[in-house]
C-alpha cells in the first residue's frame, strides 16, 4: 500500500520485498500467534498495521525505529530516540 500511495517507497512491492529478504541487514519476521494476540489487544492504536508492528517488537523484545508519533507517545514499546 505504501508503494502505491507514497513517495517514500518507490517500486513494485514484490521487488522491494525480494530485496529485503536477500539483504543480510534485515530479518523478515512472521506474524505468529503471540504477535496476533498482542496486536489484537493494542486497541489504543487505531491502525492495524501499527498494532502488528508494535506487537512484533514487543514479542521479540526489540526496540522500534519509528517516526510515528502515535506509537512513540503510546509508550507500548521501547523506541530508538
């Protein structure tokens, strides 16, 4: 969706994802049952994609790099300052 509606991400989604999968800098994490359950409980975040991103970081104990002020202000997950 971002590739279609944003100037921040350019190119076909399949190419972007293929590059992410083959780049050793990134790890693509699956949406597991614990992530889905946590995402469903994060009702204070309106966007379902934000819920999934935050839940993934929480379940894996990761700090999140984001400029999304709603996620930052929620204090639901540790973020990079």
